[in-house]
């Protein structure tokens, strides 16, 4: 659940023109994705054809709005993260949001 909230907050901030303080994907988000998401959505294994390792910068996120919208939609439907996944620690979620 926490991971879903984090992802929604981060993608919303990255896609918004008036996001307030700048969220730098490579520093604030990618490390958490590496820890919590890349095992299923990165590199060789890309469940659901979603490879989060291809995003390295804010510009990468903005260029791929269609795929990011899909990710957000799945999070909103509560199909991601799947049951049994390790949730993000609350301090990581708060920092990203």
C-alpha cells in the first residue's frame, strides 16, 4: 500500500508543472524503485511489460506519459503493488511525497 501511495505522489509531482519543491527522480525516487520495484519491473524481468529501470531522469518520466499513466492507473485500482509485496517504509514514502 505504501509503495502505491509513494508512486502516485512521485509521478504526480513529476508530471505537474506546479509541483512545488523539485522532486529529482534519480535522487528521490529511483533508489526506492531499485529496492522495492526493480525485481519485478526492471531489466530482464518486466512483469506486465513495465520496465521501471528505463527511467533515469525527470525528463524520461515526462516523455513516457502513456506508460506512466498506466502505472498510476494500476496503482489506483490497487492491483499494484500485489498482495504480499514488501511495503515501503513510511519515512521513504514521506520523503518522496
